[in-house]
C-alpha cells in the first residue's frame, strides 16, 4: 500500500469509511484541479467531496457539510 489511497475515505470515526492509519499520512485532495483543505469525505468513483459549510453545526454538534460533484484526485503530499 505504498501510495495507494482508497476510493472512499472519511475523517469521521463513526463512518464505515474511516481509516485512522491512512489519515495519519499527509493526504491532499485536488477537486476540479484546485487544492482543497476542508474536505470531510471523498469518493473518487462517484466524483464527489463533502466540505464543511462554514461554522454551522447539526444537532449532534458535528459540522454541516455540502456535497460537491466534480473530478476528485486524492494524493499523498510529499510523495
């Protein structure tokens, strides 16, 4: 698993797509050619990312997210 990143990854520990070992690495996301730093979750095959919607919180205290569609390119920074 040198630089192989999963098709879908989430930074919420309650998600089935959470993987702490992978998240410890410095992962970057390019969305439609632009570097994004506020990505909560991504899916390469379906072509979407979830980003935080400002400071808004849901009733459980988690950040509200927006789903954006486009070309998703995850990569390991410095590799």
